[in-house]
C-alpha cells in the first residue's frame, strides 16, 4: 500500500510499504481522511521533543487525526465492526498499569501514540491498524471532514472543560489556530462570551469570518475580566501572559506547546490563587465530540482550507497551503 514516510529531518515522501494485517484484538481501517497538525510539522522537521528522547525514530509514519472504514478484523474482535465508519484514540496505554486502570491511559508511561510515539504507524497511508479498544463509531451525519476533526475537537473540548466556565462568563483564547478556534466554537456553544488573541492579520480575519467579533492583538486587547484563559498557541511568552491576565481565583488552561521552554512565574499563580490545567490529548472526550458534531451543535468544517492528495503531504508539512482561509489541511490517502 501507499504511505507517507519521513526518512530524516525535512525529508519524506510516498512509499510502497507492506499492508497491515489485522492482529488479535485489532482492526485494519481503510483511511478516508487525515488532518495535518502542528505535531506532524514538528516531527517532519525533526524538532519534536520525542525525537530527542528516542520515543520517535526515523523512519516515521505520521498522522493521528483520522477517520475511515473498518476493512478487516483480527481474532477476538466482534465482526460487526466490519464496514463501520470509525475514528480512534491516539493514545494507546499498556492496559495494565495503575494509570490505565484509573482511566488515565493517555499518560501511561509505556503508551504508544498512533503516528507519533513508540513506532506505531500513523494514518497518512491507505490503511491503518488500530486496537479495537481505541475505536469510536461515527454516525452518518459525521462526514469524513468532521470525522478527521474529532481528535483535535476532543482536545479542544477537554480545554474548555478545564476552564470550568459558567454560561455568560468570558473566555480569552490565545492563538486562533485549529485548537484555539475549536475551543472557541465549543465554548460559545456552551454560552460563553469568547474572545481570541492572535498576531497575524490573516488568522485574525479568518476568526472574524468564522463568527467571532471579539478578536484582538496584544496591542488592542481590552482591559476586561477574563474568567478563564486558554493558551492554545505555540508562543513561549504566552503562558506567562495567560497567568497575568486571568481573573484571580479562576483557571488558565495550557494546551499549546512551544518548540522551546516557556516560562511562567508561579508567584502569579499563587498570589492570585489561580488553577493551572494542562491538557494532553483528546482521550476521554472523543465520544462527546462526535455527539456535538452529529447534532450540529458545533460545525468546524469551515476550518479546513482544503484536502490534498497523499503525494502533496511533504509540501504541506513544509508550509505550502491550498487556497482557503482555514488553518487546517486534510489529506485523502487514496488520491
């Protein structure tokens, strides 16, 4: 089958690789659509932290935002999965440790991450092997575009949960990228007053076109009460800004990651009695995200600028974008 393979920093292309077999407890998914995210860009460039700790090694097959149709099932898997449209959890815990037993498999020390960590192949391929325990069914109302947006949407949903807002309260989101805009959509659907902070006019203009009138830069940000702040950026200076801006006694949520260390003065947290929440992965929020999309409560499809064939993956990872204002690019592995 065809798969996109990274062979070194900023080097990769489509290769013919052996197709996966459905091992016991697993299925093989015929991939419909895959989203490209910032983690994929970092892995392609050789900048991701796992590549410096040996948790991700070349050759590397990426892609963790995906949906598809189950085409084969392994021993011990209910055959009713065959033909079902699915997406799945990126985080695959060992299943035996205390963290997994407590439902925290996404922070299992021995976890594999599809398309990211531990050599588990990703979805930028025609077919993908997945443990059946990681699968989530997709209803007909969740099309391939929405299906490949479930994983980032679940990350954003966990960030909004972490903010612990009541209806009518004010949220400031730092970074109007995919996760920031998804968090803004979800929070707005729950009745929050949402503001976004960015630094490039194209991203700010797109946020306005997506229905968010309260869009600011550092220079124009008004002095308001921020009941929660979500940092969905990759800027090393914004975690500290989030702690400075948030209302005392409330919450800052950190879901963005900068390529280098970011500093926050813990005195700002302590003296304001602020709760800081870190979010890793959409685990635990996938089913609820699917339900939001299926009901039409949140429709993130306008965030997708376009869908490209598998052969254009390297160009996308290098910064090439199709025409369109949205921050997300999808890949169709069968094109």
